[in-house]
């Protein structure tokens, strides 16, 4: 019996299901409506989900090593590797020939989802272990295989322009496929993984794999811990000093191992034929070494054309410079599908609201905008996958409203600061502003035009017309902006002549 494997990768710091009244992302809401269980009629033999908490999320409270590690992971961005490994291992553990795979994600979890699809393209799903035995379905042996695919193959050349290390990465992928019998054939006869996802649906993909704020917090914490260790050393016995030093030493060890994991080397077949200690092998590898560290420029935008359905819900109003959208797909692949009558291959739709107004995670009473994107994604999934995916609609009740409350993380950051701090900083202690760049012919969800046509809508602490600058020159919206500009000009002219009150009536 074939089944559908569902992978849900949540956004930064998101971990659903801990409390009944917590803020939930759209990814977790979808997972909750599609998982089997003792209170669910869904047959686990037909549908098997896996939920992966977001980068930097932790289940426990208090200052634990896991929490420290999560902060450090958010600081340098390496935690996303662990998320991709988690999801890939879940697929290996669940997959049987003929199974379908659907992948969903939000924010950096959306980037994780897209990365996972590319790991499958490069490495496929192993059909035996390195020794020709059955594929491990659990434990460290399974994770070792998944880690090899992500760290040694997919991450080779990470952060650099794709074509710079693409040849080396393809060779490494071919070796992995040969080792684990996961060879497949692409649309043009090229070697690739033996399994591709059927559906990838993501909410507002961002990478932002290194957080400056988290890095400052981590560095400050490290310095405080070192200072505390020195203070204890001067006042306390040696054994107390040793205990106090464990945490900063553990953090330093984590940083060192994280850095080393990003050092990538490559050797061709001739060099690999030499013993590990041979100077020619070492010399070749030293000549082909690089640091696969995310620079914030060259994020992975690739997607294989054989992934049947791709859906992307995008935020119009996200204005943090550190949260730019990550483009998806190549024009050549879009043309390839169009020639075959598959214009529904990649659908990217823009929605009103900021990042989490699209992917969710605000209080439920403030989630009317995110309900729009959630309902759209579920409808797209049902249309694409039909009865191969079961969604319990009674567990996914939405109340979409085009005129709902719109949030702003920049404004929220300012509002959270005390007045004395804002007076000192001049309201400058906030995320750097940058509007999204939206193509004039990009696809807008119908509710965007409904919101534009309303006389006023709630936008954080203000109620005013919805006029995002990024839509000023959009083909479907520019007439509304021109009309608004003319009205504003008329009001300004008449107010200077003393007739403003007549115009207002």
C-alpha cells in the first residue's frame, strides 16, 4: 500500500503543540489537521506526517545547554543544517517505493523545505546502506546517512554562486547515490536522485541564516560567562571554578565544531585512489578547500523541474531588510513546463500583510490575514493531490478577512521599547527598513485588491487606506494609486484655499 509522506518545517523559534492557547503557525495548523492519532480517523498506513520545530526552537524552560545551543544556532545559522537532516532522515525512515512526498514550510522553515527538495534531487532516498544491507530506519545509523547527504553533498559550496562548485557537488552526489543505490534519471537523461517530491508548499521563504541580534546576545553571554568564571576563580575553590567554566567551554567547543563542519574539501577519483595519508591526496584536497558559510547573498534558489507542484505564498508588506524573499525557480524551467501545458507548475501569489501575517503565529484573534494564505495553500494542495491527501477540515477552521489587522515587526519592536530608550536612540533602535520588490505583473491574491479598495483598514496602531509602496506600479493596482494621489492633491490644493471642510463633506 502506497502512502503520502508529509513533512512540515516550521519557522524560526516556532514549536507548535506545547500549550493549548499558544500562537500557532500555519504550518503547525496544517500538520494538526493532517496527522493520524487516537483521536483522528486518518489511517497512518496511508498518510504519515513529520513535524520539525523551527530553527532555534526549544521545548524546555530555564537556562539549559540545549537553550544555549539554540541561541548559538540562531546566531550563526548552522542550525538549519540540523533541520534539513531531521526532515531528510524522516523521509528515509518512512519511505517505501511508490510513496508520495509533500513538503511544507514557513520562513526559514520554508527555506529548509526547499533545501530538502534539493537534497532529494541530489541524493534521492537510499535503498540500502553503505554495506548493501537494509536501510536503517532509526537511531544514529540513520542520522549518519542523512548527515552525509546534507553536510557533505548538499552543503558543498553553500553561500557561493551556484555554478562555482556545482560540478564538484554533482560528483559528490553521484558518489552518494552509488553508495546507497539511490540513482535516478532526470528529464534529459541526467543522473539525479531516485525520488522527487510531489508537492512543495511554502509560506514567505526567507533565509536570514545568521541573526545579528542573536550573535550579539551569544557574544555578550559568552563574555559574561568568562567574566563570571574569572570572578569565581579568584574567590572560590578550584572545583567550583571548573564547574563554572563548563558552560563557556561547551559553547566554545560548539562554535569550533560548527566552524569545522563548514570546511569543505573535494578530491577527484584519482586522488581518492591514493591512501588517505598519501601526499597527492592531501595536496589535491588542500587545493580544493572552501568555507561553506552563508554570506547573505547566494542563497539556494534552485528547484528541480520534475517536482510536480510548487506553491509559494509571499508577503507584500514585510519591510525588514534582513527578511528579503528568496526567489524560486528559473525562467528556463518555467518555459519548459509551459511548453508541456503545465502552467500550474510554479504558482507564487502575493498576499497582504507582513511575514507572519502570511505564515501565521500571531494570537488567534489577530490571524485573519494569515487565514487567507492558509486557506489558499490548503485549497492548492487539495487541487493538486486530490484524495491522496486527507485534510480534516473540522480541525482547520479559518476565518479569512481581507480587512483584518496587519502587523509590523518594526513598529512592534519600537512599541516594546520604553519611552526613555526611544528618546535616547531617536527611535532608531529598530530593524532596517526595506520594501519588497514586486514585479508589476506578479500574481496578487484577490483579497489584496479588496483591501486596496477599502476606505481604511487596521495597520498596527493606525487605521488608514492600504497603500503599500511596493504595489504602486503594479498593473492591477496603479489605477487605485493614481486616484488616491489625485484626491490627495485636490485636498491639499483646496485646504490651502480654505475649502477643506467642504471637500470633507
